[in-house]
C-alpha cells in the first residue's frame, strides 16, 4: 500500500527540515514523493474521476 510510504516520506521531509533549514530542497523532494504516493493511495480504480479529487 502506498499510504504508509507516503506517511514515511512526509515524516522524512519534516525531520530533514527541522534538522537543517538549509535542507529545504531535500525536504521538498520528500514532499513531492509523498504527494505522489498519497494520490496513488486515493486511486479507487478505473471508475474514479480524478477531477473530483482536485476540487
């Protein structure tokens, strides 16, 4: 399941930013990865309309 991986990447993003604020680019990359995984976890199958998720 992508949801636990998304949570882990979110945690890594916060941890890297709190450790060193200059690590914002690393934190951003973790956030982008987490975002993709969260979207994957919301995929309910072929009948799911992605436009409704963006509203």
